[in-house]
C-alpha cells in the first residue's frame, strides 16, 4: 500500500489527524518554554496577547475535534475537544509559571478556553453537524 492509499483509509486519516494534534501541542509547549515567545513584537492593540491565546487554542481545539470526530458523534467530539483544549491550556499556564520572564495568567487560560469553544464550533460548522 502506498502513502497515498494509506491516506484514503479511515485509520490512515486518523493517524494523520492525531499526528497534527500532537505536533501542535508540542509547538505550544515549545513556544511556552521560550522567555520571549515571538521574535516579532506583539501589536499594540487592546488585549493582543489574549487574542493570540484565543487563536492558538481555537486551532488546537479544531485539530482535536477533527481527530476525535473520526470515531465518535459530533456532540461528544465537540465537548471533548473543548475540555481537552482547556486542560492543556491549564497545564500550559502552569508550565509558564516556571519559565523566566513568563507568568501564569488566569485570563490567558480564559482566552485559551474560549478559543477552544470557537475551534470546536468551527469544526462542527465545517462538518455540517449540529449539536442537537
């Protein structure tokens, strides 16, 4: 079976989707380990750092939803992706507490969690599902 044939199987798609989840989680952890997470300055707009957290975790929850949806109903996949993103956000904030020049912030966790809701909702909408 060639690489392209593997992608056409359910198990192949699941593996790719979970690989993306794990790779993105590692990227989040890596960026959280840096004393200066971005080589670019954060834009001087109101709550820009919270917007970054929101977007970062919206992507993460979308990836989680996409991976979970391969094996379960839409409601359960959406719920679990939000919970998993929020828990990972909490561990990320705990981790940042120990990184020089970084701090742990409950409002960052709130932005992470709200981003998780947005990411899961985007997944539901793109899959054409409804949470009934």
